[in-house]
């Protein structure tokens, strides 16, 4: 995963005052996957569009802001 995307997810999450657990619950994306995205353990090529949209919706931002 590109560092910029990982940083953006983390930055938007922190701006909303959310923990990874809260983001996982609100987005429906498994917390381990959120952790992988933020820690660069997962490649963005492996992030599904469904997960990207769910995370963006939970963070109240446009999915294009994250990508």
C-alpha cells in the first residue's frame, strides 16, 4: 500500500476522533484489515473497492480523497 494512502486513512480517522476499532465497526471492515492498511502491511492493490468506499463513508469523506 502506498504510504500516502495509509497516512490519509490514519489522518482522517484521527480527525474524527475514532479508534481503529470504531472505524472497523462503523465501516464494517475487519479491524485487522484496518490495521494492515494503516501499517502498510497490506498493498492497496489488495484493497477492494467495497472496503475503500466503506472506509471513506465511515470517515465521512469522498473515496477519491483517500485514493
